[in-house]
C-alpha cells in the first residue's frame, strides 16, 4: 500500500508593496491609502514610521509619493529621504518637482546622488539646471564622472548623445567566446548592471557588429566572436534626434543600439528602457500641444500655470472674434429669422468635433510615419469622403429635427446642407492643415487645432447663414 504524499502547505501570496489594498487598480505604484497614511504620520510627527514605510518602496514609487503627498508635507518627506537619498528618484520625478527636490539639497548631496546615476540619467538631471547649479554639482563630482557628464552636455539637447549610457560591453573581434566569458566573470565591478548585447569593435574602436548575450552563452569556448556576430546592426549617430531613435527601435524591434561618432567609433549605448521614456515624452508633448498647454503644469503654482496658458487662449480669442465677424455679416438675416440663432451653434460644433477626430488621426499618423507623400492623397480623399458621408447622415437627422421643431421644411434643408458642407471641410482640412504644417517644418501638433477650429467655425457659420439668406429670405 502506497503511503499518501503529505499535503504541501502553500505560502500566502506576497503583496507587491506595503499598505496595498485589494483593488487591482493599485496592484502597482502607490495607493491613495499609502499616500494618506504617510501624510497622517507626518502630521503626527511619527518620523520613524514614515522611514519604515519608505524604506521598502521602489524609487519610482518614492517619486510618486513625493508628487502626490502635497506641498504642505513634501518638504518633510524629502528631509526624511535625504540621508540615504536614492538618486534613481530623480529619473522618475516630473521636471517641475525636480526643481523642488533639488532646492532642498546641498551641492555635495546632489553630486553624491548624481555620481550614483548612469551617465544618461545624470545628464538628464543636470541639463535642466541653471549654469551656477551645474557648475556647483560638477565641481563636486569624481573626475571620471565629471568628464563623462561634461562631454554628454556638449551634444545637442534631445539627441542620442544625451540619451546614451556609457556603461556597455565591447570586445575585439579576435576574442573567443571563452575569453569573453572569462572577462564578463572577472570584471564584474566594471560592467553595467544590465546589458543585452556585446558590441564587437575593430582596432580603431569602430563597431563591426554585435553578439546577443544569449548567443554567447550557447557557443563553445573556442569560437571567435567575430564569427558569430550580427553584421546588420543599426548604429545611431550621437547627434540623431531622440524622436528618430524612438522610431528606429519601434521600426526594427531593437533592445539596444550602439551610439557612434562621425568616424563610426563606439561612444555609448541606448537601451529600450530609455526609449520607452522618449516615446512617453513625445506622445505627452503632442497631446499637450494639441490642447495648447505648454507642459504638464499640475504641480506648478497658480500664477505660473495661468501665465503659461494665457497666450494660447489669447490666440483662440482672436480666432473666435473672426468667427463672430462672419456672424455679424448676417446680422440682418438672424434678426428676421430667430431660429437661426438657436441652430447656428450646432453646425459649427459638429464641424469642430469631426475635424478634431480627423486631426487626431492625422497627427498621430505623421508622428508614427504612417502618413507620407506616398499615401497623402489617398488619406485626404478618404477623410473628405468620410466627412461627406457623416455630413449627409447627420444632415437627414438635424434636417428632420429642425423642420419639425420650427415647422419649416426649408429650414431643415438649409441646416442639412450646411452640415454636409462643414463636415466635408472638416475632413478635408483635418488632414490638409497638419500635412501643410509638416511640409513647412512646423510641428503639426502645435498649431493645427487652432487653425482647424477657426476654419470649421467660419465655414459652418458662413454656409448656414449664407444658405439661409439665399433660400429663406
């Protein structure tokens, strides 16, 4: 008789962090309960309890906590973090709050934190500081780190040179797999914490290929790395724009890419985690520009936020005055047919919304390089046709509603016709405006929205009131 196997006691699942609730929404990151708990502890002066909580948090979660704790308690929290400040927190903080944290730390403390960062993160932190702050921090950095940071700051802003890390693994092409593995095992203090590819260089330190770490591990020790390298490797110039780098990684599914100088010599490496940040930044930038907001100002002071938004709202005011001028031309028509004033906003609103749909799709397609001169005509034609069809469908609906509402079938025909015209224009201009701006080397996300709303308002009012003047009077 076989003895039954003992029942295995299953351990309780480990929670991803302290004070997490059972809601999957907060499985990762900091929960509102955690933020409120830390805030209460700070108010009561229970510093030891706060230290115990923050000691287990990841740098990204600490950055979120600093952001969400609020201005009244942020200073006290930063003071608690200062003695063993994790420099990685800077990499996750929003730019506006970095200034707050930096303002509470001494240059020596900042220099010690910067020295712990990888070169790309250090450059990202220092580049936003003013010249005096940069000088103070650089003077307190170790000579080797200072040289790397100063060289990185010489590259153009938002370029691959600013984005790259100097921590990489490169070996000569005549080395064997065995020698390479021995090097990786013995030089652990001089190697990056994480890396994916080993770059193969010639005697002039020019990149001739790369070998994934997984391929090295599967080869015999006697095999030369020059015989197993991938020659079709995508190198990036140090002056390449970071948006171009993001496209390269997305287009070819890269995990890492070497950065080279004008002579092809290896300077650094860009990894996919850095590119994810770039993609987020570029997407956020386009989204904010479409709304006329210069930056993520949720943490900025009221007056600063008001000042930053005023200029774009002023431009919108001028375009609204232009639309009102069109209405003024038909003032007599509106006085004789009051129903026009009731229905007039419908045409302009529908045109604006339809145009925004087209505009959003077009700007995204331009950013993703899905739209170019090769297929521009087809896309413009399609969007104009979509606008016309939607215009016809809504023309039937609003025409019937207006005709029954005011008891005048001709009024229904007028607003229906204006709807078709405006939605056709919305579809057409929703593609032509960003395409035209891109052709003029102007960021389509910046100015497309204000031009489009002006066009749809003007055309909508003009078509509706003009047709009314012709048909109803």
